[in-house]
């Protein structure tokens, strides 16, 4: 584990302290979890963008054409 010196605006520090207390965790744990969530979100966005860049509209249409035409199940109807 490494140590990081972090400067936060007082308002954010107060908010983090209050939320950590409500969650029953330390401010350090709260910040670690928040950073982990943000890193995960960024990695997921990059992964999905990379996958999307390899997408093929023609392959998508070919796969979609294999879906049989039928009346949707109740609750699955198109809205709007």
C-alpha cells in the first residue's frame, strides 16, 4: 500500500467525512473506493469505445436478420 498526500477543498472534505461516517468506513476507504470506481468507469468506457470501433453495421444487420418476426411478449411492446 502506498501513501498519497491529497489536498481537498474544505467543502469536499466535510462532505466525504460525513458520507464516510454514514457508511461506517474511514475517509481513506471512501476515497479509495471512489478512485477505484472512477478508474473502472474510465476503463469500461475505453473498452466499449475500442469494441465499437471494430463494429460492422453489415455484420450487425446480418445477425439481426436471423431474428424471427413475431409478436412481442406482453410488456415487450415498442413504446412511443
